[in-house]
C-alpha cells in the first residue's frame, strides 16, 4: 500500500506507521557483519572505542562467523539485526514524509524466538497493539491481509490487530474507525472482492519504489521470498500495473497502477 501511504501523507493526514515485529530473522549474516564492521570503524575513527565496546563488537562478530547453518542467532545478534531493520524502516517512513515520532516499533514478544517458528500469540502481544491504538485513536487502520506469507508472521500480526480492535470495540474512537486490508508480496485481492481501489500516477509508483529500496537488507533477495523468484518491488509494481490494466479492460479510467483494499467486516478471514 506504499502509494496510498504516500498519498495520505501528501494530503496532510496524520499518518502513523506501526512495525509490529523486529524482523530480525530476515537479515542475512553477511549484512549484519557489514553493519558491525561499520560501527567498529566509526567508533575507532571518532575515538569512541573503549575496551568494553571493542570486546562486545569482537564477540558479536565471532558469534556470527562461527554460526552453523540453521543455528539460532545469539541474543546480541538478534538485537543487531533488529536495529538494521529498524533503521531501514525509519529511512522509508521519513522519505514518505512521516515524522520519526509517528513511527512506532512494537517488537511484539511472540516473534522473538530467533527461529522461523514463533511463540503463540499472547496477551502481552495484544496489549501492545491495543495501547498504540488507544494512544493514536485512528480514524482508519490499514493492515496487511496476507494469509499466504510463507512463514506465517503476517497472519499472526493480523490476528493481533483483529483481537486488539475487538477489545477496543466499545471505545468512542473505534466506533468511527474503518479497517482496510491490503495484500503484500504473495497475492492480490480479486477484482470482485475489492472495495477501494486507489489509482497511482507514474510519479507515485516511482516514489513507492524508492521507499521500498530503503529496506536494503531485503534487497536483492529477501530471506523468505516464497515460490516467486521476483524481488518484492518487482512483484508490487507488476501486480499494481496488472490491476490497473484489469480495471481499464472493464471500461474504467486508465492509470499507471492501482492498489486494492477490502474493508474488514469484523469476521475472521478465510
């Protein structure tokens, strides 16, 4: 929904972005080592290097280089990889015009196992999402309605949003709030399901691509791409363009791309 995201900001809406998980398992070890080398060189160049810092850097680098295939990252490595994803998310959000204080990193506990297999969704996860919703009091919520995510994280994150919204249902703001679901990297809504179609200009498509490129650790090949060999930005552009062509073939206006949304009616998705 990057184009819609940019459009909302351009129109002057108060846009908040919540990153539900750290995303640390989707960072390659080589990428983590590159950032660690930069931090070490930076500290040395500007005189910030101390014995404790140097030991920590060497310890993390040693653990990364000694790691066997399939082995769980040490807690320090998980935090480093989470910081990499957080920095990329900040860069993308700021590029799109969202102030840093409206970028929310929730680091939901269910995700933090270091493995593809996660913990069950718990009350602590729901409370984190619920606290943010009650703080922002949104008029609209946009969530990834992905049920085809290869390792299931999107499905769990969506369940957390649904449960949190359900527990806030009697709040005054919630009674006026609409939840829109978009699809991510693996599939798109069928045209007969789509309830809101947001057309994009070529300039908005280009800005969306630049925002995606800010997530450098997920490019050129993300860790969990699924069966589709294309990069995520290629999938997004080609799918949005195909949706626009489909609408054009149905006799509607011609656009460079269209992003599709379904309104959540309060029921579980299939």
